[in-house]
C-alpha cells in the first residue's frame, strides 16, 4: 500500500479508532486506583524504592523477570509517585497503546474493518484490562509482543522498506525479551517465519535478537535460585491449561463468571468456523498471527510437560492481543454471511456477545469487591489505628509483604519473647493460585481479650488487648511483626 493510500486509510479510520481508544482509556484509567496493591505489586513497589542501582540489584535478587519494566517504572515513579494509580498508569498507558497496535496489525492482515473489530476486542477484554491495572510487566510485554508482529506484517507487504522494518522487528522483539522471558513464545515463532520467508536477509536481525537473549542468560541463572515460580507446579497442569482460554475471554474472575465464559467461548467458536470459511487468499493473510499464537501455545505447553512448568494465564498474555486479530477475521467473515441472513445474524450476535461479556465482566469486577484484589489498604488502616506499639501476627507466613507500602513494621524471630499490650492477628485466606485456604490456629496468650474483628473478602483482622503488658512468645508457624 502506497504512502498516500495509507494516509487516506488512517484518516477514514480515525473516528472509529478514536472512539475505541476512548473506551480503552476509560476502562483502564477510571478505576485504576480503586483496588489496593496485591502481593506481587508490593514486590514491585519494594524494588522501586531507593536508587537506580539498588533497583537493579533488587530485580536480580527478588524478581524473576528482566529489568526493562523496572527501569521504566523507576523513572515513572520518580515523576508520578508510588501510589496505586500513579504506578499502574504505566501499565494502563501500555494497555491503550496495545489497542492501537492491534488495530494496525488487523488492518494490515485483513483491512480496516477487521482492524477496528480486533481493536475493539482488545479494548474491552477483561484480562488485558486487569493487567493494564497492575504494576507489573505484563501489559508492557503484551505491547512489545504485538508490536513486533506488526513490523512483520508490514514486512510482508512493503518490500521497499524491508530493511528498516526487519530491524524495527528486531528492536521490538529484543525489547519484548528484556521485558519478560516469556516473550520467547512470540519471538521464536516469528524468527522461524522470518528465516523461512526472507532466508539470508533475515540472519543479521535474528542474530541481534539472539544476542539479546544470550545477554539475559546470566540474569536468568541468578534469578533461578530464588525459586519464585516453584509454587506454580503445585496446582495440577490440566486445571491451569483449562483456565487459560476461560480467563482470556472473561478475565480472572467476575460475577456470573461461568456464564460469561461459556457465552464468550461460544462466540470464539463462531469465529473459528468463520476462519475455516475464509477464501484461500484470506487464510494466507491471517496465517502469520494464527501461526504465532498456535506455535507459542504449543511451546508453552511443551515446556510445562518436559521442562520448567510455569504455565499460567498471565504468563501467556503475550499471545492474547495477537489472538484478537484471527478472532476478528473469523467474526467478520461470519458477519458477512455470503448473503445468508441467518449466518449474518449469527455473526453479529457473536460480535455483540464477545464485546458485551468483556464489558460486563469489567464492570462487574469494578462494582463487586469480592472479585477484586484483596483489600490490604483497609486492613492496614485498621492495624494502624492503634496508638501503641503492638504485635502483629500474619497467617500465612509470607502474606505480610502487601502491608509494606501501608504499614511500617519490624520483623521478629520465631519463638521470640516480648512484652506487649495488644495483639493483632491477620488471617489471609487466598493463596497465590486463588484457592481458599484454611487459617492456622493462632494461640493468643491468656489475659488477652478480643475487642474487634475486621472482615474483608479473603482476609480478617482480629484485635486482642490486655490490661498493662504481658509476655508473649511469637509463634513458629506464622509471621510475627512489631508495628510502631
């Protein structure tokens, strides 16, 4: 497509794309600070505090991802602050940019209408929105992954600028790898396609991307000793595999989640039928994004079966915005209906269903605290209401980290003796996999009486006080902290 025709194409799509972007901005920014930081986000906050070198050291010692997101977030936080809304706005901005790039990919693959539909799917997708409101690397990973694919789609149709575009692909693929190691599930299929399609001309940029990957190996080795991802394999692989398509279409959880999931997956099934009905030329155009998604999914599953099992829905997020393009192609094909009114009606209904279920899921989460991140802010407010130094006991052992941004405390040793007037016991009932866990029996010494209980979804804070002060031995099965 010539430069002049491309400009006309962009002008004709400016209005609809602008409306889609307004929706994307509203869904990501309006409620961005509504939920408190959760477990993983507090790790981000902890790493970002302090100097630049301390941040880089913290990534190597406490994280399991490359440093690019943290470098950007460190700069971002020093400009906008460390509050939930300020720090998450980096991810939200990446999420909105992802919607625009999805449109560009869809337009290059199958035209303006498919591009707009793909952008709309990405704009209201509850899974992409959830991680656009999280201070972690996932939204940036999704952006760089789909951006790398965009330069390959341009490469196929714009031979005059082939050298420039293939190096832009190499740059964005390298940035994706520097954001998250799981970008390999997009970059590797792209490398395979590029070597097949361009052969010798593809070797220098592929070598560059390979060099980026090799440069990350020492960091991968250093982070592997932390075993931050060891808990994943404790959940059966089959249940985690089943959750990927369900959460991709309906989000991590929401009111009526099962019904929304079924409706959205049926709409995706209609899109699959539409892809099969495409002409040979249409199938050829959509082959690249479909190849990347399918190959990436197979690679991730193979790694879980024979290597390091890290298969989670959020670890596959790099495939989701790319998948919006073939889904949009299939839905558009069914909506055309080849002059069959019933087929067109089914296609239109599928489009409304998948867009509607996504919007309903997002709004439902915003309105119902049970489906949001655990409310650590209110729990911290209750803990800090006390005007005296007191003992805080947290179950399970590692659940105290979300309190760090809200409560200052000092770690105590197990079975340490101290004197205190007040004991707060915090039970956290949700494990990192989302399952409900039973609380341990925290033995409060005689002479302490319960005076209040604060309950929120997934956690509970119980306060005990006594006359004067009494000796207390910290438990050996829970985290004991002194709150000033």
